[in-house]
C-alpha cells in the first residue's frame, strides 16, 4: 500500500489541477453534446429512410453511441504528454525519481479521466433520456459487467496511446500513428456497431484491440447476455494487460537510448 | 524583403518570418494595397512551405496521416450507404462531395492562415507586438505567419475526392477551386472573429475552439438531417451552409445568380471580420513581453 500511496497523491493532484480548468470542461461538454446530437439526427434520418440497422432500433443505437462516446471522450492526454516529455527532455527529470514512469503517467491520466467521467457520464445519461427515453430491454444485472468493461476500455485506450506516445524515443513525428490508431478505434466500434461492417471486415475487427475500446462496453450495455459478456471481457482484459506490458517494455528500451543535452 | 527562418521560443513552434525589419514604419501605417498584400501572401506560403520541407519526413508523415485519417471516414460512409440508399436526399456521391468540399476548404484555411486558431493565445501573450512593428497589415500577417503541415493532407484529399466524383471536368474544377478559396476566406473570417473576441473579453480560446468544432462538424454531415433552427445557425452564426452546402449545390446545378450571392455573402463575412479585428486592435495592450526569436 505504501508503494501505491505516491501514485494516489499524483492522481489527487491531477484531479485538483484538472478541476481548475473550467473553460476546458465547458468546451469538452459542448463537444460531447454536439457529437451526440449529430449522431442522434443521423440515426434518425437513416431509420426514416428505412435503412437496415442490423436489429438495432434508434433507441439502442443512440444508447450505444452515448456509451461509446463516454469511453472515447473520457481519455487522458497521455499521448501528448509523453511526446512532450520525451521530445522536450522532461523525461530526464523523471528517470531518477522513485517511481515508474508509466505508472506516474497512468496515475496522472486517471485524474484527468475521473474528472471527464464526472461530466460526461451524467451528461450522456441525461441526453439519452431526454432524446429517446430509457434503454429498451435494459437489465440491471448487466450494470457491473458494463462498468467493468467501460473501465477496461478506458484503460486499453490509455495504454495504446501510451504505447504510441513512447515511439517518440525513435521517431521524429509520431502523430500520424496516433491519428490512424484513433480512427481505427472510431471505425471499429465508436461510429457504429461492428455488426454494421461487412462480414470479413467484421471478423477481422473482432480480433483487433481497437474494437475493445468502445465497442465492447457499448455492445454489453445494449445487447447484454452472459455469453456476450464471456466473449468480450476476457479479450478486453487480455489486450489491456498486453498494452500495459508493451508500454513498460517500450519505455525501458527507449530510456536506454535517451540522449539529453544540457540541463 | 529578406527571409529569416525562425523558431518561436515561447511555443517551440517553427515559423518563417518573411518581413525585413529595415523598412519598419510603425504600427499605424498599414497601406491596404491589394497586389502588395497578395504578393506577401504568396511569399508567406512559399517560405512556410520551404521551411516545412526542411523537415521533409515530418511534413510528409503529417500530411499522409491526415489523408489516411479522412479515408477512414469515407469507409464509414461507404458502410452506412450499404444499409441505406439515401439520407435525407443525399446519396453516397453527394456525401463524398460534402467531404471533398469540407476537406479542401479546411485544408486551404490551415495552410494559408495557419495561425488563425492560435489568435487568442497570440493576443493574450502580447504576441501581436511583433506584427505591429512590421510594415504590413497586422490581420493578414498574424494569421499567415505559420502553416499547419497536416492541412496539406486535407487539401489533397479534397481534390482527390473531387476528381473521383467529377473526373477531369475543367469547368467544375475551376468552380471547385473558386469555392475552396472563397470558403477558406469565409472560415478564416469566422475563426478570426472568434479569436478577436479576446480583445474584448480577455480570453476567447474556449469559444474559438468550440466555433471551430461546431463549424467543422456541421460541415461533414448532410444538412437535411437537421431541423430548421439548426439550419438557420448554419447559414448565419456558423456559416457551414455557405462554406460547403451552397457550393456543392452550385457544383451540381450551376447558376450565376447563386454564385454571385455566395461570393457576396463571403465578402460580407470577410469584411466584417476584418473591421471587427481592427476595432479590437484599438483595445490591444502590449504586455511588454520580451521574446527571443532565433
């Protein structure tokens, strides 16, 4: 527990620091409302045009999208932060500190994530209720699995961003990697359920980690069954652990070739 | 006029300053000579591009990354149109035209007016001092002094999509170029106006960011999915309608009347943003910030 105390302090400081930026809060909330509003209009228009929505009603599609957006928008700025630390040489000041660099970033990131969740989750629930009412066929017993899946989705997103951010040790500019990974997670789960994808692409998407960021929790909420839960949660857990280990390995490997000039 | 490649130490951002300081005439003398300013605009683009080419790998990766980034959304729309034949009267081809117009316009804005999104920070940090000392128009200089490299990916994407839709149709291509330039000026004007609010309220960076997000998002989906009230906003406060939707209608069914109305509206927005900035500039107070520019 003593070892964890320092990380809890980092998280607490991060929460306080993020709560101070009210303007960013407001901007983030407006953006959240905007994208939810646009997608509500889009699904409504598709449904009016008698489009096939793979068994999803507008109600379930809206709730799917809200859940997926809550996960994706409640992310930390770990990619930007790692880039700045590594490129700017700030990482040098952290090398000799009595903590793990990755754990430090995680603790700081959790602070940001908590603050964003405090805003996004109630706002998303409110928007959903106001627009389409409660989720059709919602089962209370699904809630623990959905919450666990949301947490795992957010952590997986964090470690994937950290993994890409760590490539700054080797590359001059890694933003293209970040954009591509981000858009893969949008296509494979955020913008639409995987069931919308053509057969072969869907089968590939189910195997990729990107689907386990937003699709997994949104699917669990809107189509809960014990079978779905057993299909989704172990894979989500596996990918989260895998990217956590890969981030740590990449950091250790990158730190060895770190070259800092000046002080 | 001499060229100096510079790195702004306050932001770490690489910029290119094309002003010679030997001809400084003071902040109040900004002769609005259109040919001279167009020439200066050309020089800004040229030198910013040359500066970008110094870091060729970074430039190409950013532009290519943005191009790929947009391609993912085309995939999204392709999947959606496998499920439905039209959304509010828009088919796949029309939605692609929306994306072509929006990508080219936003690309052009951030290539030519790369600093427009940073206007609130520039004003707040006293960064206008540098531009006020230069013998050219402050409004143009501050916006054109940097170039967003990834925006090249947007611009190229817009034109690739245009050719995929219309092929080599010279008349439509000329119109597309005209609409890209006009729309670019319009977006630049709206973003600059949002940034200019900083002169009056102290910090408008959040408002500017929201304006950018709303304008962009309203430009990427068929306007027919929205209610009348939202459409009203799209043709006034956040003129995505004049930026994307009216141009694509003119590309499909051209009319001189429509073209003249569009260009007149764009001109009104651009002039209003310029006047608003000049009014705001009267309130500007230097922070006496001393910045080392190398």
